[in-house]
C-alpha cells in the first residue's frame, strides 16, 4: 500500500473531474461542483450543504450553543425567537428544518416556524427566521433546544 502526502494538487488546465480508478467522482464547472451519488446520479455539493444551522437554548439564558452563519438571536417573547443570518439567503424560498423540545418535562411538545402569517414583521425573510414554540395545549413556551437548519442559495 502506498501513501501520497500533498499540500497542493494541480491538474491540467482543462481538467474538470477527479477520477478514482475509472470512476469520475467529482466534476466542476463555473461556480458549481457535483459529486457522484448512487448509481450515475450527480449531487450538487453547493445545494447539498446546510447554509445555516443553530442549536439554541431559550430556556436557561438564551444561549447559542453552536451555530453556522448566525449573527444573533432575539428573544421576542415567551417561545418566540428571531434568528439573524451572518450571510443572507438569495431569496426566502429556502427549505428549513425546525425542531424543539425540553421545556418543562411536559409530554406533547410541538413546534412550528412562522412564515409571517402570525407575525408579519418577523417572519421568514432572506436575512431572518422566526420560530414560535408551543406545547400541546397551545401555549407558547421557552425551549431548552431550538434547532434549525436551512438549505438553499446564499445571496
């Protein structure tokens, strides 16, 4: 078995793929890079990466535990938070995943992210995401874990 240790790989001026054995695994073109997925499917690396994620504690001090592309979090009211991105999204049609829980040990926690229907001034925009967390009884509550991830295009 051989080991190759490099600091820089320089390809031919026309090279646009990385091949392992006889299988091309990465292809590049202007502002785009794809990686070979299952079978012959190609996946855009840029589209597949999370553009923002956050793990936030809104129950015991409003702490950002860890994050990517978050500049701040505002505590708007009980169970209501606005997340501001460090780098804006290209438009507000991005995909988000939002989870929460762990307020008071009560079963039946649920959550939803507002698209502006309940709070137009702090809904989902190219620079912010508004979350509202509530329990099964409909009451909002501060959560121990508010976790959000976005996929889409950065501006």
